[in-house]
């Protein structure tokens, strides 16, 4: 059992050496891109939510 576990970790370590890791600049740039995209998407969805809520109150509920 311990031999199989040891082999698993050795193979895992070997596979991780083959991974093409991003540079620090690439990681920072992609992280910033994801954050900006998430904020823009939140604003877009928030605007539609506000618009639909307004329309629901105005035209359907007649408030």
C-alpha cells in the first residue's frame, strides 16, 4: 500500500514538472483581466436587473 502511495506522489511530481507555468507578469496580467471582466459583468447584470425590476414595478404592478 505504501509503495503504491509513494509511486503516486512520484508520478504526480514528475507530471507537475511538465506543466508550463505562467510567469509572474502573465499571472498578474491574467488576474487583473479576470477581476476587470468580473466587475464589468457584474455591472452589466446589475443594470439589467435594475431595468427589469423597474419595468416590473412600473408596467405590471402599476406602482
